[in-house]
């Protein structure tokens, strides 16, 4: 085809073929009838037909397309259908007389018609968010398809097509003429010129083969994985198949991903990694990939602008235009060199280190060994109580170190705590070094180069490297060529004072690199901005995080049953209030850590524990003040009569002891408990734990003295709503009667006062009043497990049992009592406590130790001083209202449970059947992690978000959580 013919074809609107025309064609040539729906297309006219014989796609293209091009498409489909490992593709449907292509004239228009099987599955284009797993799967699909087409050939592959990236430059020139906005036209043109300049030297090395050339969200279909992610596995529409550059095929796929990248071009990298693992590209092809992505972005936006000008009613093109503009803007948001480095690293190709032999000292009068490097990372001992939030804190620490040592410096590659933040892409990794040293110190050129001087910023551009310096009194002329070792100037500042020198290297001449990079971008930027340790010595480099290796060591030595959150967990090394910080300086909002009731890193608690530890720490058999004071404080928090305290190490130990007390006092062994409950891991507390989420064998492995009754789940249980106590009590009656008939008596009943393990579901009104009465009538004791829900967490009540208007015989607490210090308690009456004495004495090694008691006392002091119960009520009510509003907009949000800062958001697939959305909940938690929120599922079906943050949670943080959750529900996971 001539260039003129290609230009003419580029300006064609879609064929003017109506639904009525399509009905006639289908009936006449395929004996098909049914419901017809128009599908979108750039220049074809496509209709889906739903008939009693199946679903099909009628494809109508202009006669301007050569028949052999369509024959090539059909032949490729047949070829792929014959390959066992190829992706799913549709079948070609022949006409009644056996033809696969029909040439027709519709109202004077020459058209060519084909019918294909409709390939079932979900597309990707309309999804706002694509998880890394979906991105990788699309890259893998592209690779499998290209691999399967490697041995395919057909004369129709050699065609002139505007989408052929080998012709991107000339095609862009033709398309740009239709763009009337001169500023937009110029920007697009300059972008294409930059891309073509980078492609041309590599073009002779780029392999040619049959390629689909349009493996994009519009042209693939997939299924949801067990984790709720869309995994593309089928390919449709072979309209762009050509003999073209192999890497161009992947470039088209990567470009299509950019409209779902939220402005982050690194979003494509999982696709590159997956492709490379299946059908490896050469180094030259990998280097050409990003310029080809940019070229594709130019052609997309220019083509759509041009098509709208000739076919203004084409809603498919108009609807795509915003996406294509987003693709273009994202493609142009980073330097070509950065994406080349990122792609090479994603493909497992090492980027060559710069040549530094012959470099001379930057600071000729300073011994590198004498530089004191300041730790500004997440684990730095210089940071505490949030002081890293103070303005210029890093500079203050640097100046102090220089005052003490003479010369001090920050470290390259350090993830700075001072730059941590939630949400977005926080640039935390230092790509430079700041040196604090004596003003007037000499600075020399480490290598030969040309001087650049602008706005007090110096560049020395040599062979393959540019040195960037700030803080210099320049002693050479702008534009001067100087040799290595020649003076550049001196450090700015008055005599006898300290000055600052900022040092950065960059391999790209003319590029002003950022001072900090996001963790995701760090490896690529580090290839472009190598460490100034090349000038200052190895001490200038911060240690690199070894999160994956550390996790492997953990898993090698820690018992398998002792799980960790997340498959690829962040390495958390610091906490402050309601936030946690990983080693890459990423801040996470902690919405699940009910152990840290005060929040993380509380200075008053840390000081109290430290002071007591320096004084004394021993076991509770010794006599000291703290154990008396703490026991008194605890007893004063409870109703009259509950005045005797046992101090233990954990909630499991507390519940275990409570059960033992009930059995000792009653003389019986049988215990009544609820299904779907969790009370601990010790022998007795595990025996009454029936949650199948914690123990899949729980329902079949309970000892004979445990009697589990129907859980009073007012949302999804047998009886629903607040006024269902009678129904659930009726379900208990047969169990109690069976215990009575056995003649062994009832020791007690253990229950969370609010149904915490199911996500904070309130018990039916009056439920505990009536159950407690029946248990006590049989001589049993009533145990309130307040480990999760008590101790101010509910906001409206200090204890969960207050909400039911009852007074238990035994109360167990732990979790937040010590704000992470191992501490729990069992509180009961003096009479019940004495019952244990006949079995011997009680002892818990760290329960009640001086340090534990001081921790417990200080927690209570801080809770009162900072009004944390009131905060739990006010912020919790606000957050619950935000979560409840999601129910109106998102069918998956079934109900909000709980109160205060013990809340649960239950996800369901159907609000009538209440089918649990288990896989979706897990995927939502993973997406929230990527957005800076720590969240985990709970409940037997693992479909409830367990929302139990530190009680210091601010309204702003609550809103951040609600906003991020809404973002996930809006965009997908």
C-alpha cells in the first residue's frame, strides 16, 4: 500500500451500517437472529449478537482494507486455536455457504464482513485500578501470545497500518495536521521527535515477527482469581496483527496500562518482568521499549484527535480520549533514561557501573575517614516522640554532629524518617549527600569537565558523569573547561563557622535529578545518580534494607504456625501514635493494633518502664508498692464485689485461669461457650475457642466438657436484628438440658461481652441477662472476656458488659493493659478467688512484676490524662458514620458493626443471601496496604474488616482510612 492510500485510510469513519443492516446480514448469511448490541471500535463497526445458538461478534470493515489482511487475521486465529499452550482466542464462524469473509455493498459502501465467536470474560479497560498481579498477568499473556505466533506467517502480515510502530514518525506527522490546538500539537510533535531519536539507533537490532500489536485492556478478557484480581487469559480482535517489531508488541501493552497507573509509569514493570520470564527480549529491545511506549502514546492521542475530527459521533473514540491523554501525560512525566534503567532492572539486566578510575578527591583537605555520618533513617537513635516532624530536624542533627566532630555528613541511599508520610508516593530515599563542614573548605574537581553555574548551583559535566554541587563560592567561570584536581571554589560561610555542601552525581548530562526518590523508583534513580561514596568513601552509603532476606530467616527459624500479616509484609521498625513506619520510610495508618491502646512510642510510658527497670524487676512473690497500687486501681474500675485481682501475662492465660477458677469454685467441669468465638491458645482457652478461621478443625476437636451454642450473630445468624434474644436463648435450652441430664453440673459460661471475633457485633438486647441467670441457676459462673472489647475501646462504655447491663462473676482483660507490654488480669470476687487455694498457689512469672505493674499504672494514667475513652467515642462515632455511608454506594458493603473504636465492616457478595466476600476482603486489605493502611480480616468467613486502632486515633486519620477504603471500593482491588 502506498503512503497516500494509508493516509486516505486513516481518515475513514466507521462504515455506516445500522443495527437493521446487521440483522439482515446475520439472517441472510448466517441464519442467525437475536438481540444485537453495538460494540465500540476505532474504524470498524462491531455488533454483538445474542442468539439461541450462542453469542457472536459481527465485524464490518471498509473495503479499503485488503482482503488478505482479513485472511491473515483469520489464519492467525486458526493457528492459535491449534496450539495447546496459546491463550484463548475466538473461533471464526463461516457463512451458510462456507465463506469466512463476505464482501458486501451496503447503501453504496463496500464492506467486508466476518463473524467470530464471542469470547466470554471480563475486560480490563473500564477498571480504574489494576493490581500488580493483573498487570503481570497481562504481560505474561502478551508474551505467551507472541511466543505462539513466532512460527506463524501469512502474506497479509505485510501491510501498511497506522499503528505499526516502525512507521510511528511519519504517521504522527500526518495525524498532527488534524490537531487545531497549536500548543498541544507542538508538545506531541516534540515528544515524538525525542522518542524517534532514541529508537533509530536500536532499530536494526529489533526482531521482526508476527505480532498481535494490540494486547490491551480493550482486547483481552479474563477471570477473577481466588484473590479477587482480574487475570487476563483470552485475546480478541486481531485487527492490528502485522509483521512488526517484537518489542513493539509489548510497548503497546505497556502503553495501555498507563491510563490505570495514577500517573506512575513504574506501574508497567510487573508486565515487563512477567514477559521477560516467558519470552526474553534482548538488551537492545529492552532499551527500545520505553521510547516505543512513548511513540505509541503519541499515536494514540493524535489518532483519536484526528478521528474525532472526521467522525464526531464516535462515542467509542471520544470516551477513550481522556484515557489516551492520561497515557500520554504519564509517559512524558519521567526522563527516558530513568525508565530505561527501571525496565532493565525489572528484566533482571544489570546496569553498568560508571567508570571512576582516575577520579581525584572532592575535598582535598579533609580526610574521608574523619567524616562522621549521621543516621537519619527509621531506626535512628536520634529520633523519638515524633521529633523528626520538627522543621529542619535533619539539618539540626547534622550541625550538631559537625560541631562535635568537625565534619559530618548525611548518607546516600538512606530512607529518611523525616520524609515519611501516608498515602501517595513518598520520596524518602536520599540520592545525594549533605556535608556540614568548616566554611572556606576547599572543593576541587574530581574529574575533567565543563562548568555550569545557574542560581548558585554548580554542575561539572565530564565524560559520562555530571557533578552537582550547592553551597559553593565559585572560583571558576561559567562555561570553563577545567582539568581534574583544579579548584572549584570554597564552602560558603563566614570564617570559623560551619557551612553546608550538597553533593550529587548524575550520569545524564543536562538532567537536574531529584534529591529524593520513592522506594519504588530508588533502584532506577540509583543507576542514574550513583553514590557520592565514589568521592567520599564507603561510609557515605546507608545500609540497604534486607526485608526479603530477613523474612526468609524468620520463616526458617520461627514455627510455621506463628504467622505474619501479608504475603510480602513491609518491615515495620518504628511506631508513633496511630502510625507505623517501615524501613523505607513509608508511614502506615495502623487500624488493627488493639494491643497498642495508647498508640505507639508513647514517651511517658517508655520513661516509666525504663525508670522502673533500673530500680527493680522481679516476680510477684516479692513485696513492692507497684503491685498493690495496680491491683487497687483495677478493682476500682469494676462494680462492687469484683475486688480481687490475679495478674498474668496474656489474654490466653487470663481466660485459662478464669476457666480454672469456674471449675474450682463450682466443682464441675462443663463449660458453655459460643460458636465463632476466640479466647486464646492455651489448652483451656483454646478448648472454648470455636472459630474455624483460627482453627479449621475447631468444630470437631472440642473436648467433651466444652458445650458450644449457636452464636448470637444478629447480622447473619439464625435470628437477625437486636430483638432476637429469645430465639438464641431457645437454642441454648437443649444444651443446658443435656448438661443437666448428664448430672455433672455446669462450671460456667464464657463469652465476649461484644462479639469481637465476628467484628464487634453487639449481642441481642437482654441476651447476657438471661443467659447469666440460667448459668447461675445451675451453680455456674459467668465469665466476661473483655480482652479485645473492654478497657475503654467501646467509647460509650469502659467495659463491654456494661452495654448488656450485667455484672459478671469473673472479668478477663489483657491486650491494651500494657500497651504492648505482656500484661493481663483476671478480676473476680474474694470468695471465688479463694476456691483456687484448695488446688495450690498461683504464680505468673512476669504477670504482676514491678515493670508490668508500672506499665499498667502508667497506661491508666495516660488514658485518663489524654481522655482516650472520650476520643474513642467521638472519633469512633464519626468513623462509623463514614463507613455506614459506604453501604449506600457499594453493594459489597453489607453492614457496619460495633461501636467506639471497635468496629467491623462486613463484606458480602449478596445482601439477601449474605454470601461472604472472603476473597474480595483479602484483596481489599492488600490494596489498603499499598495505600498506607494496615488492615486485616476477621470472622469465621474472614470477610469482616476488624477496625480496632489505637485509641489516640485522630479524626483526620479516621477520615484518611475512610477515604482510602472508599477509593478501593470505587476503583477496585
